[in-house]
C-alpha cells in the first residue's frame, strides 16, 4: 500500500496481516543473525582480541615510530613483540603436554606403584586400599592428556583462521588508529 509510506507509522495503524508479515520477517531475520554469529563466533573472538591487543600496542608502535620510519614496519614490529613470546610459550606447552602424555601412558604401572607407596606413608591411609582406583585414575589422566593433544590437532584449521584474522585486525588498528578514532568521534555524539 502506498498510503502508508511515511517516516512513522504507529503500531495501531497496521492491519493484522501486515503485522503478522512484519513479525514473521523479524523472526526469520533473528534466526539468520543467530545462525550467522554462531558460525563465525571463533572469528569474532579473534576480531575482538585483535582490536584490544592493537589498542594496547598503539603506545609501543608510537614509541617505535620515533626511531623507525614507516608506519607498517613499526606495526609489524609491535605485533612481533607480542606474538614471538606467545608462540614460544605455546610451542613449549605443546611439547610438554605431549611429552607428559606419552610418559604417563607408557609408565602407568610405575606411577601407580609410586603413588601407592607414597600414600602408604600417610597416617590413617594404610587401611584404605586404593590400588584399583589409582590404576583407573592414572589411566583416565593418560587418556585425557592424550585427548588434549589430539583435540588441538583437530582444531588447528580454525586456530589458523582465527590467528590470521587476529593479526590482520591488530595490524589494521595499529596502522589506521587515527582514522578509526576520527571516524568514531564523527559518528558518536
């Protein structure tokens, strides 16, 4: 209908079929938005992390810009200051978890024996027989530590995508923060 084409139409002016159509359209739109945000949730986390880390690295980039000319080079160096130690810590953690999981699965009987020996020296524990339960606990710990390594291998693809988005967002914030700040000041009252 062309007679309703104006800026504001009160809710009481809508007919029931028009209101039903509007509510159905709104419901479909909400379902689509929820599905979209569910599908890109990992990437959204990477974007938010990139914005936050980029904002915190602006003073470091500005300090580097005093001695090094080149906006992009200082942005890359600022990101490397954070990413190199983070990558080293993650690699070290991966090596340690994998080594501990392998040791735990190959030496489970020895570990159970040492735990039993250690618990026998605890007062009031000599009456409790935990040998069968200790074996189950050690086996469960070995299985869960092996699962951590396997699950990390399975999620490498989404981690790479998230890392790429994070690095791009952080680089963009570091190189264009003046434009972003000006844009926000112009748009937000």
